[in-house]
């Protein structure tokens, strides 16, 4: 079954087309890598898929359901989660609180004005389990502002995984990480079960190529090459516009 | 054992002591003038706490809340003037105020930041214009008089002490309800929308609706404060709807400390004391208030309450360890931007 399907997606800002005509079909459980030079429209594609930007034309379907005009929050409730290229977390709060907010977003309890949020033991336990999954259980009570950049990257992933997504979009999850941290995050992503479909934007080819089963190369808002890892790497257009000779 | 230790916790003890002091205040003050000042502090604190829901917890700075404050006062005053009872007038006043808050929210939540501020300011000015110019309804510049205060359960509120205790009960109910809401999942969601609006939407939250409910809550408590103001003065005029009332409330919140429960209370006390007590000795009291505000913004930009807490922590650390903490005594440092691009706030 196709988990995420994008058809003839177009988006322009003024006279500039950032997404010219993108078609994409990601199978359920697949690990897809989106690559392309800076300005190729990769993050814009993610923003269109998650609903943060409305497309000019085209359609987006999640497990066969058209979500083109659905708001961002509805897509989250339908099983879509994402991480951001620029980390967007809650710096004043603890790691546990950050992940609890991710869990609360999908719970009807988020509207309750009468119960104590910090006292929700089930949410706290789930948050600690999600942090344990990314190796940060020991820092659950620490304010996010007192953690390292690599730890924040892992908190982002913990929050996304805590949402129990069916499709997970990762926008440059290795950006700014040291070699050891990259390996940690790589191991973490490889351990994500197959019921989660993952689409990743990444420039770091060392770790990204190991992750990818299929690769899509974007250039000036268009898909110019798509195929298996070997096919895309060997393709002359890939070498021309992205990998270099 | 845990209950006993909970009772003995410094925070609990401080709250209990503060409530006790407020309860006996009329007895040890003994002067109706100062008891009335205390009443003013209490209902302006309710107003500042209401505004703080948006400014502090929602990150939405409103400069039109005088419209909500006065809407309750005007509605109740006009209904009372037409012969309705206090219960009907006050209930209707709160309903109309919450409905007005809904209109405010629908119009102003189309924007954030300066856009939000300007829309709330514009709506506030429209309401001021109505109060001032629609004389056949509002009696214009002459205002509306209220002949008597209510007598709930036969209690006499006509004196300074009786009215003070009404204000105290309402104030405690307001602080209590705010404390519950702030600690609730809804409160956490509201703070989340303040800090990372985009992330909150991606996590499944309806950011607009969270802010809308927060606006209604803020409108309700602004209305309650407006009713107390009406009964305190037994008079309301367009001056109450003016921009200065909104600005003073915002000053209370910012001076005391946003996103805290104690901050707006301290801010309200500061402004009311300056207006009523200091003005008796210093003609240019509002200049003094301005200087105080500049000093607060310069040296404690987070407000008096969080700023004092920071200085206290710094001083305690220095006394214990003999040297200052690295982050003191300046304002709270932004989270470190270690390692690369990020949007942590």
C-alpha cells in the first residue's frame, strides 16, 4: 500500500516556482531519502506535505486519504509526524515536559483545564519510555536549555516517535551532529519498526545512504531522478547536479 | 507525614500567611481609606491576572482590555439604571463581556505580535468611542451612576470592610482558578502555543482554538474585575474604557512579571499605590511611575517577581559559596545556542 502519495504538486512564491511538479509515491514501511542541492525545494516539499504551506495545485494522500486541504493538526491526528531542520522545542521546559506535550497533542485531555498536567503519570511514563528509546532517560528532568545540540536532536526524534506516527518526516536529522552523535541517531532510526514509513531529507551521504532504500533527487522544485540507492547514485544527472564528478 | 510536610513547605506557609494577613487587614489597618485602597488593589489584580492569561501565558499582548473591563461595568450599570436586579444585571454583564471577548478573539486572532496588539487597541478605541459618543445609550461623558451595592445573602457591602471582603473572596477565587488552569493540560498547551506555535500545530494542537478559549477566560475575569470596579465607584464613565486603562493593566502585568501568578498582583499593588497614595505627596506621581517602570525594564526586564527571585537565588548562592553565579545579576540569559541553527525558546 502507498503510505504517502504526492501528485503534480506545485507551489510558487510570487513568480518563483519552488515546487514545479512533484510526483512521489512512498510505500508503507519504506525508507525514502530526498536529496538535492540547496534551494531544490526539499523543505518546501515537507512543508507542503505536512500542511504548513498550501499548494497551488496537485494533491497529497496519506494511506489513500486525500489530505491536501487538511490543516496541519489534522494530519498529525491521521498519523503524520515530523522533525524540523531548525530545532523547534520548548527550551524553558524539561525533556519530559517536551515529550509529554507531544503525547498530549493527540489526547482529548489537552482541553482539560482542571487536572494537573505534571501529575499525569501515564503520560510521564510514556514520555520517559520515549526518552529511553533515544538514550536520554537519565536527562528526563533536565531543562532543555541545559542540554547539548545533539541531545536536542534526539529529543526531536523522541517527540516524533512518541506520537506513534505512521509516516515520519525527518528534515536533516543529522545536521550539526558530531560523528559519534550521527552514529547514535543513525542506529536509533534503523531501529524504528517497519510499521513506520520514513521519509528523510539529508545532505550527509555517509549515514543517509545506509538508511535509504529508495532515493528521490530534487532540483529546482522537480524530481529529476528517482530509484534505488544504486540506481540514483550511478545516474549521471545525480553526479551532475548533486554528488559532483 | 507527607501531608504534614506539605503543610510546612515554605511555599504553602507563605501562601497561608499571605491569606491570613489579607483576612485581618481591615482590623490592623483600621482606616477606611486604606481598606478601600486594598480593595482597589484586589480588583485591579484580578484585572491584571485576566490580562496575564493572554500576555504571559499566551504570548498575546492586548492593548484593548479596558473595553472588556468596562463592558461588564456599563452593561450592569445600564441594566441597574433600568430597574433590573443585581443578579440579572451582573449575570448579563458577564455574558455580554464573554461574548465581546469572543468578538475580540475572532477579529484579533487573525494576527499575532504587533498585529494582534493593534487590532485589540482598535477594538478598544471603538468601544471607547461608543461609550463617549453614543450618549442616548451610555449617557456619554456624564457616565452612569449605580445607586447601591448588592447585598448577597443579606451581607452589607456598603461599607469599606464589607466590600473589601467581597473583593478578597473574588480575588482568591480568581487566583485559585488561574493556578488550576495554568497547571492543567490546557495551560501547558497555551504556553506551548506561546513558545512554539508551529510545533504545536504539528503535534496536533488547534492553536487558534486554544487561544480563543484563553481569550474567553481572560474576558470573563476582566468582566468580574469590571463589576467590582463599578460597585466600588458606583459610577462608570468613558474614561474607564480609555486607552490609559488598558495601558495601566499592561503596565501592572509587565512590571510585576508576566507568566507568573504573583507578578500581576504585585504590579497592581504598585500602580494602585502610586495612583492613590504617592499622588497625595507628589504632584507628578505619574512621572515617578514612569521612572519606576523604566528602572524595572532596565534592571529586571522579566518583572519584579521573577527578577527578585533571580536576585535572591544569586545572593543565596553568593552567601553559601562566596562567589557569584556566572549568570547573575543580569537578566535571565537566553538558552545557549550550542552547536548550530535552532529555534529553542
